[in-house]
């Protein structure tokens, strides 16, 4: 593995006022974390939320400079490494848009044009072997994060866990004010990534509390294979995030896609006593398999009342669609 170690310890890093950019080694550490935990298992690395979260957690533990934790930059620029360890594969018929400085235009542009990054055979084989994987991790840490490497070996409050605590326990007004303030200070690409990550953590928090069960129909399915775990339930904002900046748990519901759409379109409402209401003009052509049959039914809620949906927000939702 000497050639691979040489490739990983000689990454091209952008020179900035804060020193060499730490993005590429941080992303490679996140990839190593993904292979270790099992959410990555093939040489095709797609742009998924688990990897983005791992990247942000590792960044928070290891990077103390003023660099911005922009995930799209290393995902794109690793593709220009002369070693060929990381090759960008665009969607069929798509061209990856770049700026005048030959960087990716935005996170959205990356997601819309890049299907995945293909790892070199040597890197994939090393990541698939636990002892080689550990050696690569140690090598990257010592080369790029020597002063902070010990953070990975001791208990550390992960960025994602801290954010989940805010979502669960922060007062909604306080949370929304903080988030709005942070987003105002960010560039558009930074905002895109921040909102995407917050939305993912919000989803995991809501679905965990509702036991991955639809709060209207009770639908819940499981697949025993953890690598291919499936959820048929969405985390729904009662008041849209774009209006409220509110990702707190009391602004959330667990709904299947059908009920999520019905709720967002004002076809389904929730009363103050958490009973399901259906728009009075809705005509259901399949009574046995439709949504009218749930009218008057009690909403399925988390056991802890602290996490029940905000009645104030549910009233605002009703008011949005009143005729």
C-alpha cells in the first residue's frame, strides 16, 4: 500500500489566508468512517446525507481555522487529483458546471450533475479491509491533523448530536432566530448545504420519536438488512421551514408521502385535540383505500407530551387554507 499512502499524503490543497485547505483530507476521513460504519460499501460514492453528516462531524472535531466546511468543494476537487483516486462520474447527458476559477458552482449544481465519485481500485480495496482502513486513517490524521488527531480517540459531542439536541429541546422562537442569523451570514452555496443538513437531522429526530410510523395511518415497515434499510415515512414541517426557519420537533409530523402531500396542500388538518380532519369538499373515490376514512381518528403521537406537535402551529396550518 505504499503508493496509496503516498497519494493520500500528497493531496493538492488550496492555499488560503488561513493556511492549506483541510477539506479533502476531512472528506476522506468521512469516507473511511462510512466504510467502517457500513453506510458506504462500494467504490461508487454518492452524495448522501450520512456522508455529509460524517464530514461535518469530523470537520467540527479536527478543524479550528476559519475555513468554511463546504462539502461540495472536496467532493468536486478530489476529482482533479493526479493519482486518480477519485473520479467524478456525471449523470448521462449532464455537464458539471464550474466557475471561472474552475470550482463547482454550488452544492445544488453538484447534486444535479454528479451521479457519484468512483474510487480507484486500490483505494476501494484498502477501505474494505479493516486493518488497512485504520492505517489510512492514522496516516491522514498524522499528515493533516496531527494536533487534533487525539479528538477522534476520546468522547466528543458530535456536531450532529448537538444539532439534534437543539431540534428537540430549543424553544422554537429562539431556534428560528439563531438559524435565520446564521443563514444571513452565509453565501448561497453554504446556505444550501446548511439547510440540507438541518433538514436531514430534523428528519432523523422526527422519525425516531414517531418510531418510523405514520402518525395518521400507522404505517411502518422494516427491512432486516441495515445497509438497505427503508422508511416509507417522511418528516413533515407543519409550517414550512422557508417561512419559519423552524426545525424544532414541535413543528414536525411523521407522515407517509401521500398524507404529507395532503397536509401540505390543505386537504388534511389536525385539530386542537389531535384528531384528523379532512377538507370538507374533498371527494374520495376510493373510500376503502383513501384518506376520508381517517377523519376523526386520533393522531398517533410520541409518548412524551413535550414532543407533541405545537397546537399553535397546527392552528396556523388550518388558517393557511381556510376558505
